[in-house]
C-alpha cells in the first residue's frame, strides 16, 4: 500500500507532522496501520492533507470518525484533534498514556479552553432534559455527540438569557418537544417560544404557537445555500459567500427551525402575518447579507465531532456580526445574525 499525502509519497513517519503522529497515536492501531500502509505497495491511498489521513485511519479502523480517549473521558473527531497544536496534543497524550509527565489538571484546563466536553460535561444534557420535564420524550431516545453538545449549548444559553422561570422553561420545552424532529430543532424552538412568551410584552402560549406556525412556511425559500469543496480556508469561504450574494442569492439556514429562531430572537418577529411578515423577513435578511457581502471571517473553529466548522463574520464598516457554518460536505449556512442594536437599546 502506497500512501500519498498532498501529492507526495509518504516513506516514513518523518514525512508527517508531529500533530498528525500524535493523533495517530490516539487511534487504536493508528501507528501500526501507517507502518503497514507504507510497507505494503499493493494499493495506493491518496489523501489531500493530514486531516483527511487521520480521519480515514480512524474511520477505516473503527467505522466511526470519533476517537475515544477513555482516561480523559473524551470522545472527539479525529479532525478536531488534529486541529490542536502539537504542544496541546502532548498534554492530552501524556494523560492518556499514563506517563510520568502527565498533568491531569493542565489537560482539563486545556479541554475547557478548547470547548471540548468530557463525559462528565455531556451528562449535563441528561440533567437538563430531566429538569425541563422532557427526558422521556421519544425525540431524545438516541442522542449523538452533536445532540448532546447542542443541548449543553442550550443549557448555557438559558443561563445567559437571565434564567427564565422554571415554569416558563418547562412550558417552552413541552412545546418544543411536540414540534421537533431532532434535538437540534428542539433547542431552536424552545428558545424561540421562550423569546415570545417571556420578557417585555409577552405573548400567550396559544398566540406564540400560532405565531411560529405562521412564520415557518414563510422561510421555505431561506434554505438554499452555497457550497465549497469540503473544509476550506476562511478566505475561500468568504469568496464563495460574496459570489453567491453578488448573484442575487441568499445564504440559507441549515434547517427551518434555525430560521425560525433567528427571526424571533434577532429579527423582531412577534406574530406578524401576510405582507408585514414577509417585509420583516426580507429586511432582516437583507441586512444580514449586506454584512456578509463585505465580511472578513475569523479562523475556523471545528465542532467537537469534527463534522462542521464555524466562522464569525464581521465587516470593517458595519456593526453587528454573523455566524456561518461549513459542514464536511462543503455546504455553507447562516447560523446566526446579530444586527447592530437600535439606538437606545442593547444587543
């Protein structure tokens, strides 16, 4: 088996970077597979880059893209691990190997700084669902890593929102559990329902339900999106977005519920119908795309499962910011848009 990396043949471990070698050492059988592949010329395996190599090694050996580091209580995509620096990976590998240089406290601090959730952290998703009274809903019978991370983000968001009352949260959770077909949708609909039924001038539960039912069909044309060839640099992604917008098209949402969340939480939707609702949606999305057309994107942040990357978009001469998501297939979607605050208001 011949290994080709970025157009050149790999003849030994010295041809790989230290991060790639460290990630392979985290994959059970990873180093052995590399040695075998290099020494066995019958087949040719070509990889665009080292990320593709370690992802293929993990997937091929274990039929999952997720690497298990049991001593750390961590499960993460091989793609996410190789995005760490060599120094950071050495901290994690030392703990996992049980070496004399292991520093569990430093490893935990690193995981927290990188936003990587351990098994202990992920258990918080179950605690959240139980506290909301929806733990037994069929929707949550088979939670993935991505689902748990979305629920942890919801948990943090509820606290940051000023902790709506437990009664309000449970009512929103019941509504969202009835409306949703995935845990990600659940997080969107719960926060949208809360935004409508709490705070200044709250709607009744029935009015909020009617408002969301009226809004969703108006967002069917906000699901189209540009695409690139897999994970790319921020500059290439920004160019794809700018070209898409220049052609008169909008960067859509990853799912309908995300559009509902956006218009309610950041777009000022309060149950408008007909022409008024369409005008509000158009104005809000036009504002978002005016920013995206001129945006500079920050460095990509890979999700823990390695399945997507997030970018924050800001324009030099505009206030507000947008969040874009790039998935492994190359689809680019609008995850959020926080417009400039109206004079006299805070964001």
